[in-house]
C-alpha cells in the first residue's frame, strides 16, 4: 500500500524534523519542492536559470513548472510507495494537479498534516534561533543558557536591533540563518504562509483527510501525535 502525506505548517513548526521521522518509520522519502528548486542551482539550462531568478525575487515558481518537477520526482524508484510532500502543494491548482496525478497511479493523498503553531511562537523560534559550529542550537527566547546575547543597533537605526550571540564559555560567535536575521523577512514568510495555506487547509478538510497537530509541544510529543494521526489513514 502506498502512503502520500502532505505536511503543512508555518516555518518553525518543525516540519523538517518530523518529516525525517516519518521518512525513517514509514520508508517513504521527503520531497521538498524548495529543496528540488534549490538543487537546480548547479544547472545552467534555461529552466534552471528561470527558477533561480524566480526564487531570488521571492516569488513562487509557476504552477506548470512546479507540477512537472513534482511529477518527475514522484516517478523515481524511491517514491514508488509514496512520499512526504513538504512545501507542495502551495495552492489549489497544485492540489488539484496532485490529486489527478495520483489518481492516475491508483493512489491518493492519504493525509494532510497541519503542524499548528501560534504565529508569535513561530516568529520567536525563527528570530531567536542561533547555531554553534558543532550543530547545537540555542534560542534567545527558549534556550539561552550558556549564551551571551547582545542587541546591536542597526546601521540605519531600523527596528528591531540586530541580535548577536556568542557562547559564554569559549566566546565562539553563534550563527543565524541569513533568512532568520531579518524580522521583516520572517513576518513576510508568515504572511505568505497564511495567504497560501489557508485555502489548502479548507481544501483538505473538505476531503476529510486533514489532521491538525499541536506543534507547540516537545519534538517527541509532536511525533507521537503524528504517529497516532497516521495510524488512522
Ligand atoms: P521553501 O523552501 O519551501 O520555502 O521554497 C523556497 C522557494 O522555492 C519558494 O520561495 C518558491 O520560490 C519556490 N517554491 C517552493 N515550493 C513551491 C511551490 N509549491 N510552488 C511554487 N514555488 C515553490
């Protein structure tokens, strides 16, 4: 039996981490359209250049290109028994394409998991997050022990000031993802999520396959809820 899972959630909801756990347990690969598009950076053909321009501008890639890339990925051998879709579908047109495409294969979307997170928590998870060289992660709001955080005024006095962090012991400067460093950019991504995902939530809900998971819990608790939700599909 195949298993097609759509994973939805605002940035910071823990989609990537939970997708890895689903991948391990159910033996189906995670397919992230963002990753597929980013992987095209090494190509120089016309399509790859077009996608790079679109991504650099912060727009969405057009539906035909996106759908074609997903169909191509779903045709690969490791996807024969299903996939976890992350970042796709992003709108109703893509959702309808996916549905028709799976129907041709005699399959369907079995579950749409919405990792629900309060938007202010989502903001703080992204804005406060810093990472050390060894991969350990800290957060200004949630996990700041052993870290010296410092607010530094922006060159143009823009608000909020920049958040710098270093390990208290060694002085190692901690890194932030470039796309997390700007409060404006985080808010824009949250806005885009609200705009594009809300209609999809209704779409999957109407089909009776939406499962809402509280993402404001420990990783283990979220994972338990996901396993419980998937056991019913
Ligand atoms: P993500 O990593 O999911 O935030 O995606 C990064 C970028 O890839 C987006 O800003 C879009 O330009 C593009 N992208 C990813 N998924 C889609 C999609 N389903 N439809 C259109 N564009 C997408």
